[in-house]
């Protein structure tokens, strides 16, 4: 969780700095919120909660005891074009939260050094076909408040695309749907029509030539959180190299 926080903190600082540099020019252009408002003009605005890409149901549903009457399963996944992946799976029932994280990334010298130095006191990090793999399961109980917060917090921060929505991508209402027994509002995410000015902070923070965020998300009407999503990020480096990441997640009743 600390590694994720540091990574997103650095990215957030870059975005903030980029926005500060952009501020003088913003006097002559519409703000992102005004631009989004203009783009959504004429569309039917759904009743109920509006889209918040930083609020996921793993946070909302685990807050108020005793929790949902039916046990809930959360699944958040991220897959990158270099073969890296993260898979967060959790079962929530009343006052218990069991989370399993499976991670995979290209093996580094640090992974191999760790295996050598700690071989006698800790299980080695499995390395298969050039990739280091790690899987761990942790059991949490609500009476341990600090641990409980870490349980859902690491899942939200490390497994969802919340950090992409710091960039305020264009989000358009697309009706309502029933997803697994939950009434939801559907939203389409698409930055392909945004200008380079709109994307300035993202390109500055990632040091990219261009990027696009596309996909769909469903917000639970009652809880007001992102229940399900399928989001793609494509970044084009200044050298023309393209990298991709796919995020998908959802909540199901067991």
C-alpha cells in the first residue's frame, strides 16, 4: 500500500504542478468543469448520484456496520501491456473482510537479490518465465479499525483507476441499468475528443505526447459509489512508444 501511495503521490504532485503552470493560460479558456458542462448540454441528466471516479463501493459498503445483509464479493483488476498485472479479490460479510492480492511484474535484480538474502527466513518470490509473482491473503475484522481501513483502502488505491479521474476526463451519462441486482447509472468515459490543452496536466505528469482514457462505469444509485467499471488507458510516449493498461472491477452478491 505504501508503494502505491508513493507512486500516486508523485503522480498527483506532477499533475498539481502542471495545473499551476497552466493557470495563466486558463484565463483565456473554459475550465474543465465548464467544458464538461458544455459537452453534456442537451443530454438528459440522470437523477441520483453523479459520477465520482474516486469513490468505489469497496469503501462505501464497508463503512457502516453491520454491512449488507447479503455477503459481497469485490473484484478489482489491472493488466498492463508489459505483462504486469494486479488482481484484488475480497469477500465482505458483516464484520469480516478477507482480501487476496495477486501481483505479477517483470522480474528485477531486486527480486532476485531478495530471494538470495532472505531465503533462510522467508519464502522466495516465485519467478516464472521472467516474471515475479506474489500472492497473499489477509483477514480483517471491523473491531481493529486501523487494519480495517487498510483492508479496503489498499484495494481502492491499488486496484482501481481512481488516479485517472484526477485528470477530469470527459464523462457522459448513458442511462441506467440493473447490475447484479443493483440499480445503477451508466456513464461513458472518453478523452479522445479532448484538446491537448485539456490533456496538458496528464501529458506533463506522465511525460507523454498524448493519452486517451476510454470505457464505461456504473454508479450504484443508493450507495453513490462506482459499482462496476471497464476502463482503458493508452499512453503515447514522446518517442512514439505506446503503452496500455486495462482496469476492470465489479461487485457481486454471493
